[in-house]
C-alpha cells in the first residue's frame, strides 16, 4: 500500500510540474488561433502524462533499456495523440470560422463567400449556429419592416405636403381677394375658407391620432357596450356625406352583441371605414353594413361598390398613406390616406384584426373583435 501511495505521489509531482509549466506557456497563446491552442493543449496534457510515467519508471529503478522503451512508447503515443488532436480539431476550427462569418453577416458586414456550412462538430457550436440562423431570420424580417416603414413615411410626407400645399394656396388666394375687396359674394368665400379649414383640421387630427397609435401612446378606456349602437352612431354621423354623394348606407343582418371596447376610439374606426366606403362608391350606389358573430368573435362588415382593388394591392390597403391606383385616389374632399391605417391601429389595440377582400362589385372590409 505504501509503494502504491509513493508511486501516485511521484507521478503527481512529476506531471504537475510539467503541467504548470505548460499552463504558463498556454497563457502566451491566448491570442493565437484555435488550432494552435488545441495543439498546445494536447502537448501539455501528453507531456504531463509522460513526465509522470518517466518519473515513476526511474523511481522503480528500471534498467536503461526498459527506461528507453518506456520513453519511446510515450513519444510514439504523444505523436499519435497530437496528430489525432489536430485532425479532430480541424472541424471545430472550421465551425468557428463559419460561425464568425455568420455573425459578421448579422452585423451588416459582407456575407460569407459560400453558403454557410452545417455546424455539427460540437453540440454547443451546433446549437449556437442554429441560434445565429434564427437571429438572422428575425433580423432580416426586422430590417424589411424598417425599410417598409421608412418607405411609407417618405410617401406619407410627400402626400401630406401635396395635400397641404393645394388648400393652403387656395386659402391664401381667397384671403388676399377678401383683403382687396374683389369678391362680389364674400360670404361664399367665407364658406369655402371654412370648408378648407375643416378639412385641414381633420387631416391634423388624423396625423395626431396615427402618431399616438404608432408610438404606443393610445390610451384606451374599455367598457361593455353594444356594437350595434356604435355602428348605428357611425352610420348617423356619415349620413350627410352619403346624401351629398347620393350613396345609400344600409344595415343588413345587424345583430345586437356586446363588446368591451373604448367607445370613442372604436366609433372613430367605424366612421373611418364608412367614410372610406362612401367616398369610393359611385353615385346611386349602396354601402352595406353588417354585424354578426362567428367563432367567438364579433364581426363588423362594410361592403362598398368601388369596383374592387387589384390583388397585389390588397396587402397594402391598411398601410400608412396608401391610396391605391387612380381609380381609388380620393377626391379633393378626401383625406391623406390615413383613415384605414388608423382603423387597423385602433382595432389591433383592442386585440382585434382587420381584413379586406374583393367582392363582385366592390370591396368587403371586416373588423373582428373578441366577443364581450
């Protein structure tokens, strides 16, 4: 037992000394490549084992021939072990380089020259590779959304500038004419000025509402109300507009169902839907409004007679500033393309969703809200 303990002590002392020296050497390789670090680590490990073996062999007073045999065996084993470490380390190095290329591409740098290889040498590296791929997909989607938002913002600024320039120029011309006393009927000019001011005020209100929605500052005060009453109020509020354009607004299959919503904001959304439908429905046309329940949801539908929207434009209908083709461009009395974007923002703030689809002669807008 004492001999066995002595052998363990000699082996530990000899190996520990060499290992400590090797660790000090590894500190100088901290900034080297992974392949060099793996090779150096193998050398240190094998050198520690060989030192312990030789130390024990000398303590056992082996003959010089036997000691030489032991040292040769240790040397051959060391060479084989280092070679195996180098071969096994190459896939790990390749995986690390592939991950570095993927990370560089995530940061906006140049993509790897070839498609990223499948990381599989080490389980942890493989998991890291999958996480980087998922992060890359999410980052690409985020950048695409950012580009879409930036494009919509530029379009909105351009359209708002155009919509403001025309009425402001008209207001200025009418004000100058009134100052010079040129109009024979000043009251008519005053009525036109009031109309333009009301239109500009509505545009500013829409911009303010949309900015609150996009900034997440829309404060809701939900209460249990009848959606039938909200729709009826919206229809009454747009009655004058419909009459001026000779459009009939009809309620069809309207069911009195309760919902928990902010009555003021939801009324604004429903009014925007009706105004949009009335403006794009030709004279003597009909806008149909319905309220029903389906699969635990309350559905409000507004069907107009606009003639339809091109299929490629349907996904953009609720985007900020979208106006579509010339056939759906609002008249001078129209808005700035913010009404439907406000509708989507208000409905989504109530955990609902909006959709649009073409029908035979027009479009059908649907607002789906959780049943109250």
